[in-house]
């Protein structure tokens, strides 16, 4: 995806929650971390679990299947069994709407 796509109004994603969106055929979770929105692949890199159904604690999402934990701001693994980072996406907010754009490069 190269363009930004509107996925929600800001008030649809309360702080501490995740909303699932389909962005150009890709399942993307959008998390509200203390008023800042972060978008990430909904698929856990360990076994494909739906991260949007997991718990969000601060900026850390826990996969509901095998409990891999990822930082939604960077995509980095916080706790295994996952061995690969998750994809994260650019996010912008305009006029109370949340938009998801291209994947960001993760720098380790």
C-alpha cells in the first residue's frame, strides 16, 4: 500500500484499545496508546495469531494464542516465542480521522 487509507474516527478507538481494519486487503490493528495511534500487522509472526484480539498493556500487545508480545510503536519483539518483528505502518490523524499508510522500516 502506498497511499493513506481512512480506517476510523479517533473516538472509535479509545485509549488502551485496538481496532481491526482491512487496509488494501491487509488485516491491520490500530492501537490507541495514550492518545497516539499506531498501526501494525494483525498477524503474529510466531503462528499467525490475531493480535487485534490480544491484550494491549501500554504499547505492548500480547498474542492471544501463544503469548508472544510486541511493541506496537516499533514492531519489536518484547517476549517470545516469536522470532520476527511485526510489520508496522505509517499513521496520520487529520480532522479527527485516523489514516494508515505504507509499512515503516523497522530499525533494530
